[in-house]
């Protein structure tokens, strides 16, 4: 029986049009060749590290959700992640999909024991943040109720189905909040069912 060749998504971000990625892509291709991986390249051109809109990274994420790749291979963390939160969320997605992550420069390979430790640490950070947000929401509701305050405000029409789909596609809570004109806490609440009514459209 012929063993199935591993499939790797290679992601690169080129921040300026005159920035030459040839050295990076040569080394990434050579590494993938040594590992026997079949690669597909995704490159965002003219995109700075802080920008949230990255069409090719979004396309890569979609491909991961369709289980088209076994590994994501990058040159360096800062070519992919715009913040620690973004890194935590992306690693959490990879862990959920059982996709390995390799950063050539940082020498991180989540298939290795040390790499698995990174996965576990970031997963713990993500869970810790979720619990903090949940506790803040619940504490705020309890405090408001104790003051006799009527909870809630004039309802903003929110498409919960679209928000859940955006989250399923790997978008961060901050991106979802900006897109739908809601708070990050509200986006988190909809995705995790914290509120009883999930803000049904009215």
C-alpha cells in the first residue's frame, strides 16, 4: 500500500511590492522537499503585519477547514500573526483540526515534543482568556441585577448565524465585532452561547 504524501500549505506575507521573497521561498521549498511534503503556496503581497485583511491567509484558513492540508509551513511567526491573540486563535484552530504548524526560523514544529508543548501552552492561554471574558460578563450582569437595573439595551439587529459562520471560518472575535458593529464581548457571547437569547433578530 502506497503511503499518502503529506500536504503542506506554505504561507508568506510580503509587506512591500519591492520586497523579494526569493530567499525565504527557496528555503521553505527545500525544507518541504526534505520532509517529502507536497506544497501549495499562499502569498499576500503588499500587506503590513498589522493589517487584518489578508486574502491569501483567509484562503489558506478555508482550505484547512476543508482538510486539504496536514501542515502549515511559514518562514517566521511575524509573517503570519499580527498579534499574540491572533497567534493563539490560529494555533487553537490548527489544534482543533489536527494540523501541524512549522516555523522555519523559530524552529517550531508542533509534531515534535517541544512543539506540542507550545500547542498546549497556547491552548491553555486561549481557554484562560475565554474564562476571564465569561466571568467578566457574568459579574457585570450580577452587579447590574443587584442594582435593580433593567438588563439589556435597545436591541441591535444581529445576524447570529453569520457571526457563528465567521467564527467557524477562523475569524477572530475582534474582526467579527468590527464587521458586525458589536462589542468583542458580544461576539464572544454569541459564539459560546453565554446569553440565553443569543440576540435573536427582531
